[in-house]
C-alpha cells in the first residue's frame, strides 16, 4: 500500500474513535435507569401496553394471566415436512 492509503486508514479510524467517544455519553443510559432495569418489577405496576391491530390498550397483568392459562403449543417433530413453496410468476 502506498503512504496516502495508510494515512487515510489511520485517520479514518482515529476520527471514528473520536466521534464514538464524544457521542457515547449522549447515547448511554444513566445509572438510575440501569439500576432500575436490574431488578424485576411486579406485573401489577407495569400498567398497560398498546398491542395494536384494534385491540388497543391491554393491562400487562391480563396478558400474563392469559399466557399462563394458554401456553404456546410445543412444536411436534412428527408434523411432517414443510410444504414446498414455489414462485408462482405470472
């Protein structure tokens, strides 16, 4: 490699490092948020979540109770091979 290419590579790495060092404090979470995220929150304190598609706001407590009463079905290995999907075209 010629000298100009090496200078460009080293310079671009240095500029990228400086930009990352300057921007990191703006992107990082504060210590209080990190500490609050480390301990679990009771489900009744979480409020409601917008699940969209016409369902609107649903309390997290209702979502958890529904999940506990109706767990997802386990995948069965005897379901057979997946159907072959072909491109239909025109």
